[in-house]
C-alpha cells in the first residue's frame, strides 16, 4: 500500500479520485458501471454549460456598465 500512496503523491497530474487511483494500482479495479460513466459525462457537460453561463454573465455585466 505504501508504494501506491507514494506514487499518488508523486503523480504530476493528480487524479480526480484518489480511491480509483488506489484501486487501479492495487489491481482491484472493477469494471465501471455504465450508469456511473453516464453520470460522469453528464457532470462534465453541466460543468461546460456552467462555464458558458458564467462567461455570458460576465459579458452582460460589462455591457450593463457601458450603458
């Protein structure tokens, strides 16, 4: 377990889930549930939409300041 924790610490790009990293490196990775993958995709899409709305909000606020 200790070498896997060291590998996680030394990882330049930290994974989203430390638990998944540990499972993968310990060989206990179970096949992903399709529902989980669908939810992850939905979360990624929602994050993109959120960022777009934030940008739109920023643009609208700057237009309001001009007027």
